[in-house]
């Protein structure tokens, strides 16, 4: 089954998982699919805003986009068929909203083998799998 529009949901703070998800999306996309790489940044409590540099938000996004572009290039993704962007919010919600907005056929994400605590408490990957309106490919990496 070919996938025309793929969302690769990543976390820039876990480069191994991010690269695995992007590589998985690139493999599934082949030469015809479009890949949208999404990193969801968490909301920062307003009480911390005074402690951060005034350009913190812009620098955080620029750094994330730079890393994502490098990983996309390393995975061999065609820049013409690849979009890279960030959102701020809850990971599960933003990934699902983006999949619906872009009429995605597939969401790709990477996850370590679940630990006992993540099985009991849940994870972003689990929440996306359970609530996604489209198929989800979970790329497994070695447990840490």
C-alpha cells in the first residue's frame, strides 16, 4: 500500500529516535511520497518566562529546524517533497491535528522498547497509536 503523505513525528532531544523515525518515513515514502517532519515543543510555564532569554523561543525553534534538516538530508529525503516544522502543544494532540490537516496516510514515529513504567503510565507513542485516525508505523530502536 503506497503512502502519499507521511507525518514523521520526532523529538529533537532524542536524536537516535528522531533519525530512526525520519529514516523509516523516508523508506516508506520511496520516491513519490511527501514527508512532513514534525517536532512538538512543550509549552513553558509563564512563571519561567522571566528566567529565559527574550529570544529563547526563536532560538529553540531554529536549533530544532537545523537538526531536523540535517537528519532529513542524511536520510536522503528530497527537499522538494519534505516539509520540516515545529508546533507547540501536547505531542499527541499536535501530531493528530497535523495528520488530519495534511490528510496524511501514515504517521511514523520511533520508540524504544517499552519499559514497565511506560507500560503502566503510557507514552506519547502509545497515545498516538490509540487515537490516530490513520495508520501508525512505530520504528523500534534498541532499548537504553
